[in-house]
């Protein structure tokens, strides 16, 4: 089992190379079942915030 809070499109930034990231993703998901969860964080539900600061968009930041 492998989990990530980043979509596959963001892996190139982490590894510094889109080609390397694409190759890694290809090998990881080959014969795999990929589950994508959407929605508000269960951990953050009573904290008054929707997302962690590292994944907030600029739209959310300007709203306060």
C-alpha cells in the first residue's frame, strides 16, 4: 500500500523531473487499483480549516 497527499501531476515537482516521476508512477500503478479520495479532511473537521496550509490554493489564502 502506498499513500500520497499529492496528485500524480505534482510528483514531478517533488522528484525534480517529470520524466522520472512518470516512470515511477507507471511502475507503481501497473496492475494496481488506484483509489482517489475527495472531500473535506476527517482529521481537520473540528479545527475550522478545510485543508492543510501546504495544499491551500491562492484563492483560499486570499479569503482569510
